[in-house]
C-alpha cells in the first residue's frame, strides 16, 4: 500500500513538473535522476503502529 502511494506521488509530481511549458520538461529517465539528485523524496514508511492499523481476527 505504501509503495502504491509512493508511485502515485511520483507520477503526480512528474505530471505537474511537465506542465510548466508547451514542451515536455522531463522524460521518465531524466525525472528519476533529478529526483535522486535534487528533490530527495523519502520512501514512505510507518513509524509506529496505532490501534487503527491492527487487524483484529
């Protein structure tokens, strides 16, 4: 679930960064390399569980 959220966030960021002009600003390869160098998005993680996250059997 967290991995899916990570993909959605990156695809939305890619979409919005490419809407800055009439031509495309990035392709996926350039976007991923720039993401690693400049934007430094952390991978999503769960810091601690709470009662809502525990599945009751």
